[in-house]
C-alpha cells in the first residue's frame, strides 16, 4: 500500500525559492564566461597571431616574431603572412638577400603590396636599381597609394640618373605626404644642380617649413643660401647664413654677399677666416683671388690662383682665373696655356652634361653610364666616377667597360665583392 501522506521534506524542497539577490551574480558569471571564452577564441585566431607578430616586430622582440610566424606558416591561408613577418625581420637585421627570399614568397593579396615595397627597399640598398624599380612598380600597380614603394622608386630612378622620372615620383610623394620634408629636399637639390635656382629655393623653403629641425637642416640651409646668392638675393642669403654653423663654405658665401653689397674689407676678412678653417677650400681661394684681381693686385691673385690649381687641377674656373691674372702680369704665353686647359676641361664638362641628359632619357642604358664614369674620372672626380660605374653594372652586371673602370677606380671594392 502506497503511503500518500505528504512528505514534509519534499514539500519543503518545493516551497524553497532561489533568492532574488543571487540572480545578478549568476548573470555576471555567465557574462564573464562568455566574455573570456570570446577573448580566448579571438586570441587564438590567425589574425591575432599576425597582429602580435607585427607588434613584436615594432618592439624588437625577435623570438615572438619568429614564434608567431611559425604558427602562421602552419595555418592554411596565412603562409604569406608568415613569410612577410620573417622577411620584415630580416630587413630590420640588414640581411637583405635573405629577406628577399622570404618577401618574394609573400604573394597573397593581403601581403603582396607591403612585401613588394620592402623588396624594392632591399634591391635598392643592394644597388640593384632595376629590380628595385620593378618591385616598386609591382606594389604600385596594386595600390597606387603605397607611398613607401613610391619612395624607393624615386630613389632608384635618381641613382640611375633618370632624374626626370625621379622628379615625377617625388612631386607625387610631396603631394600625398604633406608633412614629409624629404621629397622637397631632394627636389631642391635636383633644381640647384640643374641651375634652376628659383625652383630650388621654393623646394628648400618648403622642406624646412615641413620640418625645421630635420637631420639635413644644415645642408639644406647651405644649399638654400648658395641658391639665393646665385639669384643675387644677397640680403636673404645673409639672413639664412646667420642660422648656419661657421664653416669655410658659409664664410665664403657670406663674403660673396658682402662684396656684392659693397663691403670688400668685410669680404677679405671673412675669406681669410674661411682659409684658416680649411686651407684647401678652393671656393674661398677663388673668391679671395678675385678680390685681389679686381683691386689690381694681379701678383697676389696669381699666387692664390696657383694654389687653387694645385689643389684642384681639373677645376675649369681655377685655370680661367689664373689665366686672367697672368695676362694682367704680362705673361701672355702662360695665360694662353691656362686658358686652353680651361677650355679643354669645359669641353669635357659639356660632354658630361650632354651625356647626363641622355642618361635621363635612357634609364636602362648601361653604356651611357659607363661613359659618364670614364668622363668623371678624366674630370678628376673619382667618387662620381665610381658611382656611375656601379650604376652601369646595376643595369648590366656583365658590362666589361664598367667592370674595368671600377677595378681601376676602386680595386679594394672589387676584391671585397669577389670574396662575398
């Protein structure tokens, strides 16, 4: 017989209710559980591993970069991200050839632009300018706003002597990166070298406006002052020179301004100080000699121009001014000899300028660049000569003329490259 009498224990259990104050605690526990589960899920996502790798790269934690790259290399669809991390790490370490091996394998849509831009950097720093141009263009063909790729493209064009192409890229960079002082700094130098001084002044001032304390500030101020002097803007030049360190160059420019403004004594003193600072600084000697020549002191001028010729025997102006001093002293034959030497150098300089124009129009012509190297050597500019030979070899590594020229100009460099 079943006992139907109520069980007091069961009845008590049914009547017992969960206190209302516990519900918020239960809710909080559930929310926290969901939150932490979500965080754990997010933490283990490939995108999070990649982000941690990028942050570690910035922080310089190589072990974490490698660990995250290793994880991504085993994750389907993220192999290129792993290659990019490994490549960027090698770039930072300066292992450029090894970096290229990794970057060239980072070919997914998500990584190819950055990988190509960094490949352009590696190729450029290795002196392989054509490959740098190709890599930069590959990045820009996918993303025209890839500003770093455009920077390496401009640099490669400039070093190849394709200055016109470089100018186009630099102007684009200047428009897009409105706070970056570097493109206008280089545009100013290009215009100064081509004697377009008004444009050079504009670019120098813009570069300084964007960053008044940039690393190249002193050089920019010097080049700006030179351009202002060339435009006969002497008061403006003096104002700029007040901001410069007192070097032989600065004192010489200041002397040129003072002389043009009718202060020959100040000019003499400044040039004397410049030659004390640097006894081999030829522009100071040329300016000093000109002051003597204008004052009718041809013997003093002849002495100082002779010193300049000994220091820079391939300087056309030194021979020309020495010729003028000798003629005033009645030494016609010697004056004619110096004038002829000046004209010979001028002819070489004209050929060099014409070839430089050709190089600008033919960025892939190794022969033109080899010829520029040979002319630079004949003009007594060994560093410029080596630069052009290396540029020719960056286009055609088998160019025998450039190889021979570079060996003669810098045998130690060739030997070290052979060892590598």
